[in-house]
C-alpha cells in the first residue's frame, strides 16, 4: 500500500469510529453536561486527569473551560491534574504512581465538584484510584473510556456518567474523545450562555 492510500485508510477509519459512536455516546454526553453544569452553578470546579494522550486531552478540556471555547465568557474553574511535574513526581516517588491523581483529588476536590477521568482502556490504576478518591470526596465522575470500559466501568455509581467509545483502537478512541470534549465544551457554553 502506498502512503497516499494509507492516509485515506486512516481518515476513513476515524470517520467510521465517529459515525459508529454517535448513537452510543449522545445521551451520555448530555448527562455529563448536566452534571458538569450543575457543579459549576453550585460553585464547584472540574478536575481532569488521564495518561499519555489522555493527559493531553485532560489539559485540553481544562484550557477550553478555564480560558474559552468558541465564545467569549468568563473563565470556568477547571484544573488538569496532569500538569504539575513536581507534584506528579513527588507522589510517584514517595508513594506510588497509582496515587498521582488520587492524592490531588483528595487535596483539591470537594463535594459538588466533578472529576473528568479519561482512559481509553479503563485499566489505568491511577485513574481508577482517582475515581475512588472522588467518591470519598462526594464528587461526581464523568469517565471517557473505550473498548469494554475496563475496571473503571465497575467503579462508577449512580451519580456518575461513562461515555464509552465503541472502538478497540487507542488512536480511534482518542480521536473520538477529543470530539466528545468539544461537544462537552459547546453544550456547557450553550447551557450557561444560551444560544
């Protein structure tokens, strides 16, 4: 296969993943927006975490909320737990890498806040520990996952929302996750600012 055909194949696979996801993720996205908007209106904040590409997605979400998405508005309180290298490395060194997000959630999270936990597999123990910590703090969890949801899916309770992408490829799941993040940002702005 030549490179031009490979590019076309990748684009086609991405489009298919997004099209297949629409009927599965639409209602969970709407529920997630409801939870996030409720947190914000009650004076809460959004904490976000993920590993690798999902860490970048957590940072992307936090920046779109804190700064702006496509419309001018006041900044919304959002923190990516993936950005403070001194905190991440000290927790990993002094305790365990599985605790790098959970310790931050316990220190920064409050009842009424929302944790956005991003894991393509649902098997990242540091994400799963963050969810447990969020529940200890009486926070709501919005989880972006893929595949079968992994262990993460079994940790969620009635307050939480899982937005699971029906795909197996990490790259395709991440491509849909970024679209989901843009949907969340758009709908949050719609709910807070109107049309």
